[in-house]
C-alpha cells in the first residue's frame, strides 16, 4: 500500500508516520505541486518504531568502525582506499 503525503505534513509528525507503517508499506513525500521528493519504506516488522538515543547510535557506529579497522587487510587504510576509488 502506498500513501502520498506533503513533505511539510510529514515534517510535523515523522515519528508518527513511521510508527504507523507496516513492513513493506511505503509513503511517498511530495512537494506542493505533487512532485515526488522521497519515499519512506518500513524496514521493521514492528508497528512501533524504537528510536535510540544519540549515545547508543554513536556507540554502535564506533563499534562497527573498530570491527572494520581490525578486519582490514590492505596496506592502506580504508579511508585512503575509498578516496582513491572516488577519484
């Protein structure tokens, strides 16, 4: 099921919109002229979306960065490799 909502309306209650989405359901965000700007897609089977605190979110990213750093096998670091790939 796809719903269409103005971006300005979605900004007022984004958490509420996400909490109402079922798994795989989408909401198309549009501008005032009806042109699509973005698509919200539920990736959670839970009807209630759980929002983590900033510190929990940062800890998970730090842990992931450490895991990648420990597993990295290249002569150059991951950041240097990515910079070269983007050139």
